[in-house]
């Protein structure tokens, strides 16, 4: 089954704090598990960046729920594409706090594709997903 992925950013409503974001991620993790969706949510206290991956029908259900949520505003889709593989297979949803500069940098990356590409001149290109994987690496489970 092909893996689809979507990344978006949005602004939290005033008063939405880190504790609320952690509760949101716990609720989302339970829902996402049933939909076959995994991913990562970064939150800097004011903005979100979320990356979701899974089967197309699961992504559609989860993203519809996100799109209709009253917890955030100004949702901007950064990218939507086929993913070569899951980058966060062990997290039905992991929320990580982020510094505002870190989130700003992640949002500014190239989100046009979720397939890691190589270039002859510079090796691996710096896509948004690669940046998220680097941020999340210390939190990923060790499998082996």
C-alpha cells in the first residue's frame, strides 16, 4: 500500500499552551493509530508544524479532522505527496516542543517532495522532512 504524506503549519489560538498541545497529541495518537497514520507535531507555543504519513484514506480522515479543528487558525499546507517510506513508523503522533527559530527554519524548508533526493554537487538536498527527521532523531526509539 503506497504511503501518502502531508505537512502543514498553522497558528494556535490564544491561550493554547504546551500542556494543551501534549493532550492534543495524546488524543490524536489514539485516533491516528486506528487510521494507520503516523507522524510528528512541532509546537513553539504559538505555531504548529505537523507531518503525517500513512495510507491515503487514513490521511484523508485525519487531515479532515485537523482542518475542521477549532484549536488553530491560518492553516497552510506545505506539501502533499507520496512518501517512499514512513519516517516516523513508531509514533502514531509525537509532539515535540520547538523553539520559535527552529520552527521558522523548518517551515522555510522545501516541502515540495517527501522523497529524499541526491544531487551530484552537494549530496543530499535539505528538504523539510529531512530537517524534521534530524530534529526528531534524539527522540526516535533505537531498534535493532
